[in-house]
């Protein structure tokens, strides 16, 4: 592995770590909240459910009489000291015998069995010395002291009677404990907090690692090398249904063909045309500008396909607004609804559903009856639309036919831009059949909906048919998730220019919030067909 590949691998690991840290910071309030709840629950459970325990202890010194000869002076070596220390284990064994503990029970006068008393006693050497300590634990501090005193009285006698030449001398007598030794409320609360914090942090880390849903532009960059041309905000973020409900809202105004207008009388969100939000309008204008740079060296008409990986990502709405935005530059723009399985352009615009593309490709109508004009009230600029027509049984065969190719070649001579609304490429193969006729493809990716595997599969399919991929339209984004400057700048920029938009936009462009798409009359349709 060369140095460049090692550097790229290290960069990738660093980015992943940063992503995990950012994910933890975003969820830090949840992690801390759950940790506090765990601490409070463990503290309350310990306080109300666990009985306090008290400890009382007695200390003994192991006396090896072989080392003491009255008043004679004897030198003690390390072996003698080790022998005394080894006696500690023997003394503890003697203490835990049934005979010794029964004697302790009789002397202390407590109502305990041998097994219960053995579980209450803990004996061990103190810091590896000849001194050992016997600790008695009980829920009653008086009982713990009585048992410890009984051991201090019984044990030396038992040792002297069993092991000749040795004895155990009392170093410290037991006393009644003034405070419980357990439970430790503060320690348990800290353990609860640490446990809750670790579990929640681990859960979010695992979720972030295993989550393949596209939530930011960084996720798109991990899936493909195509750039994000625009990040379109969610225009129905506070409404019900989101992009699933496009074209299905209840409107109180209808055009002459009975189609719902693009804005309703109640002032609900406008999704297409000049009445959309300022942020969405700027996003589509940015998309338009970048597309112009993509075709800077080409003088012929541009055919742009708009597709998505999955159904419900807003690709039809993006195609409609892209066509509208291009038409505002004075470009001759044509929008064709090529999604003949689930057509939706006619639901968003005041146009007729049929005759449309499917009727023409099946040879059931003439080309001059297809094109319809679509414009806003008070605006001279408009774009043309070809609807999908009636739903055919064989849309794939119609779209891949020579008649479709011939029609697009003829339309190139009359328009600057032709926008094709194509079906989702991972759902059906219709988009691949039309992709060979386009000059470039746009893939619409909906935030928190599409995943990286679906996007990679869509790009792979377009690469397989050698379609030119222009970039990604990041759709339905939330505030702060797209990579367009910092959050403070976007907020200030949007606030400042919204004032200008409200103050001068109505006067300069004849814009009103409730301005619906103008109904298309027969004269306009005749002129467009010509």
C-alpha cells in the first residue's frame, strides 16, 4: 500500500470518528437525560428497597509461642514470620467450623443458624501481617456487635485447644456501628448515571454505524462522487404527509379543466412556481445556475432527465420547479412527464392529463395536440408541458421506441431546455430506457428517506447505460442539515432577503401568496402546438 492510499485511509477513519462525535453531541441531551433518570432510579431503589447493613469487627494477633522463650532473647528470622502469617489461614478455618460458630451463637444468644452466621462473617489478614480481622455484617447493629464480641471470646480458646504452642490475642474489641456500612447511596447513584450514559452512548454509536439512511450531504459523498448541486428545504415541514402528499392537498380553486391550482385559497404552502418559499426558490435558482455551467460549452438544446432511487423523493416536484426556473431566464423550456406508471405532473399544474405522451407514442394522437402552455398570472414568461397521458400497459416499450427518440430529436430544434420527469430507477427500468436520449441526469435524494445503498444502486444503473450524471438534488432538507454555509449565516441571509422579497417582490413581479397558476385557454394551447 503506497503512501497516498494510507493517507486516504487515515482520513476516512478520521471523518468517521468525527461523524460519531457529532452524532453523540447531537444526542447529548438525551444521553444525559437517560443517565440522570438511571441515577435517580437506582438511588430511589436503593433507598426504598435495600435494607441498610451495619458492620462490627474484632481484630486478633497470631501468637507463635515457639518464638517466645520467657525473658530470653531469641532472634526471629523471616521464616518464623512467614510461619506466623500462615497460621492466619488456619485460624480462619477454625473460626468457620460448625463447632466454633455454634458456640458463638450460644454465647451471643442470637437466633441464627450455622449457615446464616457463616454468611455474616468475613475474616482476612490485615495487609499481609500477623493480624487478622473478623467482620460481622447484620441489619441490626447491636446483633453485629454481640456476634463480634462472642467471636472475640470463643475463638482464642478454640485455637489454643486445637493448635498447641500457638494462641490468638485480641487486638481490638467490637463496638456498635453508628452508621450503616451499606448501601452507599451516592456510589449507586453514580453507577446508575455512568451505566445509563454508557449504554445510551453505545446505542447511539451502534445506531450511527449501522444506519445507512442519508441524513446529510456527507452521507451522499460517502455513496457517490457526484456533487450535490442544490439542497432544497422541506416546504411542508410543518404539515402532514410531507412529500408523500404532493398533489393531493384539498384546494378550493380549480382551473377550467377541473385541476387543482398550485395555491389554495386558505394560504397553504405553495409548492411550485414563483410562490414557493424564499429558501426553496434560491435552491432551485442555484440548481439552474450550476446546470448552465455544466452545459457551458454546448450550444445545442439540453435534455435533462430527473429521476430518483425510490418512490416518494419529490423528483416530479423538482422537475416542475426546475422547468419553471429555467423559463424565468427567457429560455424556451419544455417539461415532459415520462412517468407513465404513476403520473403526477398534471396533478401539480393546471394542465390536461390526456392526450399526453403515452397517447402519442401509441399512435393515437398527433404531436401538435400534446404541448400545453403553463404560466403564472402576471408573468409573460412560461414553459410548455407534455403530460404523461393515459396509463399504458407497456410504458417501457413506448419509452424505448424509435418514435420516442424521433420526437425528442424534433423537440431539440424548438427548445433550449427539455426536462424529463422520469420514474424512480430502482423501482422500474423506464428511466434507463430514456436515459440514453438525455444530455445529463439529475438524481433527487430525499433526506431521512433514501439510503446509501439505494443511491449507490441508482448511480450504478445509470453508469451501466453510460448516462451522464450531472449531480444530486438533496431534497426535503431540514434547517442546518445541508452544507450551505453556517447556520447563523443562512438564518441572517434568509431573514434579510425575505424582507426585500416581501417589500419589492409583489410590486416588481406581481407576486401574491395566493396567486394560482393561470388557467390554460385554448388559444394558448393552439399557439404552443404551432
